[in-house]
C-alpha cells in the first residue's frame, strides 16, 4: 500500500511540474516599425508567447523572422457612430527576404489593442509554420 501511495504522489508531482520541464523556444525577430509600435508589439509578443513557451528576442541581424509592422488611426464604426480607432498592417518575411504571410487588424480602439491582436495572430502563424500547433 505504501508503494502505491508513493507512486501516486510521484505521478501527481510530475504532472504539476511537467510544464516547467518543457523547453522554451527562442525566436529571433526583427521588427521594422516606429519606436513606439516596435516596443509595444515586442512586449505583447513576449506576454502572449509565454503561454505557448515562446520567447522573442529583438535583433537587427541573424533573425528568424523580419516583421514589417505599422499602425494608422482612422474612423471605427460603432453602434453609436464613427469613432477614432487604430488599425495595423503586418508583413512577415523569412531571413532570405521571401514574404511568408501578411495580415491586417482593423477596428481596434487603440494602438495597444492593435498590437495585442497582431501579436496573437503572429504567434498563431509562427507556431503553424514551425509545426507547433
């Protein structure tokens, strides 16, 4: 009976700490954007990437992905009429310069929300490219 209890206890603890044993993928990324947009997107990538065991490192060369990112303000239609808003356009390239994908996120109230939506989409697509999900 003691052996069974010890084995069960060991299994419980191994499941509790299994997520810590998973390796974290480091992704070297070059973000071409204004300083404010770059820092905001980089922060959001690491915030959301942690949930997927991804860590982003900002580099100028020897990158895995080059991201051209920009935001623009404009009118956003709401049930109460048009209001100010933000939209983003993102293009992602491999190290040789070939375009991998492009997408936009429109109708966000702030640049922070645009960066948040963009980071989630980037992580989703990079995971798909790398066969992680």
